[in-house]
């Protein structure tokens, strides 16, 4: 599995961005995809997850503002981020561990910078 994250950029507080995570390989619809973020000097944390069946999960810090979705026909997961805040500034990564794998696969990360 190879993951390619894109869509980051510079945005003002209150603005929106949509990140994309494109996956290579087959059986995309069979595994969950997670989005993590890592602010400068801090640990990487989970911000959204979508299961193979489409169930979603968010921490309270981004609930309501972030929406994760998937398009299995395009092998792509999206992270819609609205009402962005300066504290959302981070490198965002998509990741997955398909059920038949024992390793966690990471995309290369995409930078999101929110100015105040």
C-alpha cells in the first residue's frame, strides 16, 4: 500500500482546506484510513478515522470542524477542514494498516499553516 497526501497550504483563521489521501493498490475499500497531524515540536496525534464501512471517528478538538470521507471508486480519502484555527497548524499524514498487513503505512505528509 502506498499513500499520497496532498492539499495542504496556507490559510487564514476561519478558512477551509480539503486534504486528499490517494492510495495505490487493490482492495482500498477493505481497510480503514486515518489522518494524523504533528505540530512543530509535538507528538503526532490522530485527528480523524474512517472505517472500511464508512464509520467515522474524531477527537473532540476537531469534531464538527473536520469531516473525513472516502471515495472508493477513486481510492481516495478526504479530510475537509473548516473554521481552521492557528492551533491546527501541523503536518498532516494519512495512514493505514490493512487487516492483512502487520505494518502501518504512512503517506509523506502535507503541511497546513493557519495564520491568525
